[in-house]
């Protein structure tokens, strides 16, 4: 899952780029990697204060002298050369979301000044994404594909429908593949990170990754332990790849996070009428979903209602929107008003294409539909809020290229990996942080936060967690042992 903004198209001027050039030139890169040449950024995002460059990398690292592709990177340079210690590579998650706007997004969200002074923030469109040799599966609205999360299989007919869609999507991806799709993997993206480091003339690079970015960061730290500096993995999927078991953990995350929303809705019962206790709010959820399974309202069915509720749990600031959606789905919308949830999924071809390429290329997925049917039965019982969605069949079941072997976690290296995790996260539950911490063993420390939502550092508001992570990035102060930050503000 991606954490980041939807940016507006604002052109960068040559005057602005010149004004942001660092005072001192960076060190020379490795001789076999050309140095980054900074210029104006593309004009389809707000690049105020940033410069951009392209970095050539091999399409296939088994053939490093063969076809090359270009990655677009951005830089929000430190304006304090006396404090600058290096570069901080960023990844917002996804996979598939653009990252070139991430430096200014984090700055706008309150990235501490000490971090902005210590690092050049480096945004990256990873291979296949946006400005970096984008790939396409040829998605169109008519296919009814839901993107990164499959729809809720509320009965056998809904499962059969999703299986048919998943098979068609996999076939489209294969038909539209121009030879690049199979090389869009986490392992190759990690190799790209080290090329970017070299192009910047840095002996080492630090890394901050959110959500799927934790898989990329874990792969980078495992493949390049000697050139990885300070690594922060925020909201963890649990390994260097997402497989069916990892996807199924989404339903666990929703079960663990939903009570925070239910408590908030119960406290606001007089306003929304969704239930005076958390238990009543939970019952209202099932009543609305079951009703929409039988008959949609304003084009919204039960699958979209469940998906929209799942998405609003990403941030407690979305609770009001969720409650308003529930009321509209329960009561209907007045004539002439638009429904609060989009009536059909809005396809983003490049984003979804990269998500599938990485997810399906990184690991083996079951190819027998019966496996998914059984998983749906199990998770519907264990996690009724969302189990029949997260366990549902995906195009990876019908993928037509062989996956690359997943990157193995390397626990033999420096203790330089700080793992940050909310205790209640709908998409990357606490278990994901615990799993990756166990795999890295003494190389890592786990920072858990008594909080709710997806994204701890900068995006979250826990003062203790912000301090721990900032101290690590700026001073290199790693907690001596795994630690927990208590809630700094009342939970919703």
C-alpha cells in the first residue's frame, strides 16, 4: 500500500532549480555509474524546491551490459551543508505509487528540520512507475478490477466472478508485456537503489520506507548490508515480498483496528446513529454490508462498502468520512446528490500494473482456485469484517511468468534497522513488524506505538515515536532494546 499525496501539476523553473543547488558538490560516484545530473523536474507534479535527474540501470541485472532503462529521481537538498551527513532514499509504498513527490510531501507534513538539514531527501519513481520506464497491463474501466485489494467474496458466485476477472487481468498483463514486466521485482528495485546511491557519489545511503516500502528496504539492507546506512521500516508487511499469506493479514489488521473506529462512532451516536456501543456499531457494519450485497444503493454494493470502510481505517482523521458514508448507505442519498463512495473502481493502469508485476513476480502464489476458496472459508470465520476479501483470488494465481526467488533476509550485518509499527494498523498489522524484527534478529530494533492507523513517522502524531526515529536518523541513536511508545494523545 502506498502512503503519499496526490500531487498537482506545477512546473519547476530553471531559476528555482538553480536556487536549490547545494553549496558543495557531492563526492564523485563509482566509476561504472554515471553521476546524477540535476535539472528541472517533470511538470506534472509540484516540484517546488526540488531538482530531478535520471539514472540508467540495467533492465536485466543478469545482463548488465544489455538494455538499459532510466529511473527518475528527485532531490530536496539539505540547505545546511555543515549538518548534512548524506542522502535519505524514500519509498511511499504501493508498489506502484509515484515517489518523486515524496520529499516535498514529507516536508509539508512536518518532517523535522534536523532531518531536512542532515539529508538530501531523494524521491524515486521505482522501475516501471510513472517517469521510470512505465509498464502497462492495459487496464480499462470495463474490466471491473479492484486494484490492490480483491473484492469481498460474499458467496460462491462472487468468488467465481473474481476468478474470471483475475484470469482476464493476468492474460491482459501478458498480452501487453513488452519484455519489461517480468523484470519489475523487489530484488531489481533494491539493486536499483544501490545504483542510485552510487550515482549520487555516496559510500552509503539511508532509507525510509512505508508499507510496501518496508519490503524494499528490507531487501536493500539484506542485499547491500555494507552500503546501507540508517534504515527505517515503517508499517511492515513482514518480509521482502507480499504473498497470499501476507495479503490475508489485511483481514487481521482490520479486525484489530476497527474497534478504534467503533469506539469513536459510539461516542458520536447522537450525530450519526450508528450504535451507542462499539458492539452495536459492529452490528451496523454487517447490517449495511448484507443489505448492499442484496441490492446496491446508488451503485454501491457490499464489496465496495467493505473496501471503503477498510480504507478509512488507514487514518483516524477519516472517521467522519466513514460515518457519513455509512449513513448514506443505510438511508440512501437525497435525489440529485452524488454517492459519497465512487460507484465504480477508478482504474489507474500504471499503478495497478506495477502492483501486480511486483507482487506476482516476487513469490509463488497458489494456482488452484480451491486453495483460495478454502482460505475464504477460514478467514470469513476468523476475521468476518474483511476475511473474504483479503483471502480472495488474485491475478497472481494465473500469472504467466515465473517469479524471481524472493530476497532472503540477511541477519548478519550491522544493527542499523529500526522497525516502526502501530499496534493497530488495518493493512500492515503489528504481526508484520514482529515478523520482520524476528527475521532481522540483532540487526534490528522494534518500536511499537500505542496508536491506530497506517504510517508512524511524520504521518502519525505520537511524539515519543517521532523523537525515537528522528534521534536515530540524525544522531544514529538506536534503542538498546525493543521499545513501546504509549499513546501521546487519547485514542479515538
